[in-house]
């Protein structure tokens, strides 16, 4: 396999950049007034060989959101008729194997099989007898295909899709009013469906690649029996989950002996100027999972004491601005601010009178800092963190059986917290000078809120709502330098 950089080329590039730095007086070597002409061309890269068998492994984080209702197994009629969205969240580890073939200088296609062990823990509930329990996605596997475009010889942007199967644990149900064991259980089950995703993979060393991937999986409807050991079946819980995960993985590709097609010689890679102000914008998908319980508004004591996880999901668009400073040949740091318009729709419930309603994260903003390392002159991998504030809508509450308006509402509110995340950013020379392409994962944690469920008769309950939100976005960045 031909190498991305020869040792001599890297040394030569470092020496040239070092001479430039000394010439410009070291402290301001990468200041914003450096013109593009003062940056040297990086070596024209030999084509990377993307053909071959590979193994991969890594870790990640995920959330699921499941539409649920409750059905009487004897009559076949809904017992809890309002669809609620339950949620779950947690960590996972993934391993896999695959084969890629480079069809042309810029196109790669392949097939793969992977599996994960996970602990994505959330809630399943039977609203009829007021039971709820912890349920986990414990594992999953997927088989599929991917196709990608070589942005440059080392960077593959790809999409993938295929078949997936996930395993969910059984649940020991508790009575939601006091959190005590109810004696009822649900069985483990397997959910089958499809997935779609995408990511960026970068060559980092001979045979080694670094992959960052987002995946969305859809599973069909399942009817789960809630069985009381003493009294027999209670209700059937319909459970329709979607799962989104983000993973970072290392890939080792075995040399196939295949001669890689030559990358177009007319597409040299420029050493980018990362210093300067920028604007960014893009779109993405997100989900939230909120720990909830119900409290008496007068005494503050829990009325529904078992903490349940409600969920939400949907699309978003984001715009922002920031400033980066390349303070060494391979390091970049910066500050930024962003604003997001979103529709992450889910459920909030007041289980004391058996009411629930639709709630959305409608917008959010964030201010923070990032620091990154230039894997190559054109590829920045970074982490970020900072302060975040999200806006959630008010809710019109409905009776869960039957689904009719109660006249009660909860107010809109703002939730403040922190976020952390990371991603990759690459030059997008195909769009012109100054353009970059960013793919980013972000996790945000917000403090809990007491939301008043209020109607004509006053405050019915306080709903304690503590959300976490994860998002994945793909953005274009234009830097003024």
C-alpha cells in the first residue's frame, strides 16, 4: 500500500513551516493576518489503497426513543390510548469486519458485519395498573453495505445502510406511586429492522484508519406482555423503538496487494490556514431522554415516585460563528457561539391523574471553546465544550384513556446546562477557497425543572423533568482569512 506521506516529505514540510514561523516572528506565526500565499503547498499525495479486508472496533454513546401504548389482551382495545414516547440512553462497544473495494480514484464501496454490546437503559411502562420498569438495549448486530467519496486520497466520506437486529432486556415492574416491586415482569425480546448512517474515515498510518460514524436504526412494533406472577397477564405494551448511536473506531486494513487508482494529479492538497473568523451552518438529527417523576405541589413529596425516562427525537438546523487560532503547526484552538432551531418531539406525563402531552425542544444556543489536532494540514480532529441553553415548549395535557383534552397545560421553559462533543473538520477545496466541511457529535446535560401542570382548578402536580440531549450535525464552514 502506498503511504500517505513519506518521512522525508513530512520533515521537509515541517522545515518549511518552521522557516516561515521564524521569519514572521514566532508568536504571530499563525495570526489572522497571515495571507494564504504565505502557506506552502503540502506534498501532492500518492493515492491511498482503500481496497482490502479490514477489522474495526471502538466505543460510542446512544439513545433510543420508543412510541408506546397499552392494550388490553382480552378485548384487544387500548387501555392507555395516548401514544407516549419512552426513552433510554447509555454506552456501547462495537467490533466488526468488512471488505472495501476502490472502484475509481474517488469512489469506494464495501460490505460489512458488526456487532455491539450496549447498556442503553430506559423505561417501559404499563399505564393500566401504573407499573413501570427499567429496560435496556443490551446488544445489536448489523449487516450492510457502504459507498463513499474520497474528498482527498486520505479522507473517505461515506453513507451506509442495511439490516439490523437488537436485543432488549426484560423488566421487573414496580408500582410507580411508591417504587415497590409489583410482582409483574416483561420478557426479553429481539427487534429487527433497518439502519441508515454515515461518517468520515481518515487514513492515519500505514494500514490504520480512524472512523467516526453516526447511525440511525428503525425497529418495528412489538407487543410485550406484562405478566403478574400471581394474577396472570395484565396488559400488552406496544413498543416501537428507534435507536441512534455515535461511535469512534479504529480500523486496520490488511494489504490486498491491489494497486490503488491514481488520485487526480490536478488536485493537490493545500496546507490550510486555520486562523480566522468563520461562519458555519448545517443540519442534523437529535434525541433527548429525560428523567421524570411527579411531585405534590404543596408538600413537595413525590406522588409518582418511580423515576421514568421519557424520550423525544427529531430534526434541527444550526448556524454559528467563531474564531480559530492555529498556535502551532499541528494545533488549533478557538471559541464559538451557535443557535439551533429544532423540533425534537416527545412526551411529558403527569401520571397521578394519568395525563400526558407532547413536548418539544424548539431551540437551543451554545457558547464554548474547542481545541484540535491537525492529523494532516487539511484535517482537523477536535473536542469542544461549554455552556448551553435549550428552550422546551409548553404542553396541552390529554387524558390517556380516552384521549381527550383535560384543559390543563404545562408552561414553556428554558433549561440551562453544559455540553461536550467532538468531530472532524476538513478542507472543502471542491467548493472553493476558504470552505471547510464539519461533522460533529454533541452531548448536552441540563438541570432538572419542576413544571406545573395547571388547569381551571389550579396546580394539579409538579412534573420533575431533567433532560439530556444528543445531536449529530453536518455543516459547511466559511473562514475569512
